[in-house]
């Protein structure tokens, strides 16, 4: 089994990257691979707890929660979190950790494949 | 955990989006772990506009100087310059000019790629 | 292990130009990457596209004959078998 690393730099609602990332990660987890995802820049908006948007059948945060439930490790960039006024991760769904680029460097050292979206 | 080599491409021009600087912050970040991963930064397409001499680099200087100290290669694609009518003399001397084939060779040798 | 070029539209062309020189290139078109002009497809590369992204854009019948549709499970297999060259 392989370890897949992801860096997601775009937020929900405006671009499709979060959806592609969730779809690849979900398929990978279902095949028994490991997933480690680093949320960078607007990527940190994806697992916000209080998302609501009538036009989307499933909220991005619920897709991320599904990945967490299947064993994915999700880390959000702390500088990006602070820049956006998110309160040290209190705004996130459970299972999303706030870290920094050294955590991403660690992901790079650990994984077999790296996907950036 | 092992040391990894990463080739980072920057594809968007400065300043319309934040990627020209956040890509460099990520490049520094990738090297920051205990394994001291190695990065190479390659400017492709419109990203090549960042390598022009006149570009204001106030917000990227700190990343560029950290990368230079670490011996990181900063590369711009020769064909991207040609397609845009940019002369090699217009490029800041910190950037190496390499043809696509040689960039592909580098890509073959690294463990991972990232794009900004 | 070959190279898997993950291509979206914004600057996917940069990736396709590299893939043109790459004897073992596998291209996967994602998102608006499915709109890229087939004239830009690398000559020798195998070209895939994500089925969902093609279908929801109504492009099923307009897809170039070189393009084969795959699902996410197949994409994961390709990711595991190749080095990912990210352009999305």
C-alpha cells in the first residue's frame, strides 16, 4: 500500500480543486492507501465547521470529515489560518490539526506520491 | 523518513495572484524539516515574467536569499522566454536559463513535483 | 515508473510541452483540462480524462478519440504506478 500526500491551495465554493482532492483521496483510502493532506492558502477554508450553502448538496467540510473518518491525516497551515482570522483551528471540524510548513516538509519525507491541487 | 528532492514549478506571473510568493514560501518550507529536503524552482510559461530584472522583489527577497544560501537552483525555461520575446539579457542573473529538455531531465531525477 | 501529468486548463499547456519530450508520458485531464485543444496533446502520450469531469460538462460525444475516460479509482492506480507531475 502507498502513502499519498496532498497539498490543497484553493478554497471551497469557487474552484473545483477541493472536490478533485477529496475524490482522489477518498478513492485512495477505499483502496487501502494512506492519505496525508496539507491545507495551504485558501485550502484552509475547506474544513470550516459552520459552512452552509444551499446550492451544494454536500458541504466541503463534510467531504473532509468523511476522509478523516476513513483515516486521513489533515493539517492546516497555521500562518494561512491566522492570516484569514480563523481562531487557531477552533473553527475547524474535529480531526483537522493546525500546523506549519515543517509539517508539510515531514509529509514530503514520508509519502510515496505527492499531488498538489 | 528520508531526504526528498522536490521540483517546484511556478506557472503564474507576478502579481495578479499570490502564487509567485507563496510558491517560494512553500519552497523554503519544504527544506525546513529535519530531513532537509532539496528543492529546485522552475519558472514556466507566464511564470517566467517573474525572472525579469525590473520585478519588485521586496516581498520575495527573504525567500530567494534563503534558497540561494541553501544552494537551490532557480531556473527559467528558455522556450518560455523566447515565446514571450524576452531576451536573455533581460533576465536577473540569479536565474539559470534552461531548455525544456533539460528541465524534463531534472523532473525525471526528483522524487516529487509541485506547482504554483 | 513513468510520469503521470495531472493537467488542468489554467497552465496545463506548460505540462503538455514537457510531456511532448517525455517518452513515457501519461496525461490525465482533470476539471477544465478536458477543454484543452487536442492539438496540444503530446504526440506519443497516452491521454486519459476523468469521466465525471467530462460527463458533467456534456462533452461525452465531443471527446477526442485519443482520450480514454477513467474513474477516480483508476486514477489512484495510475498515481501509485507513476511519478505525478502536477499541473493543476
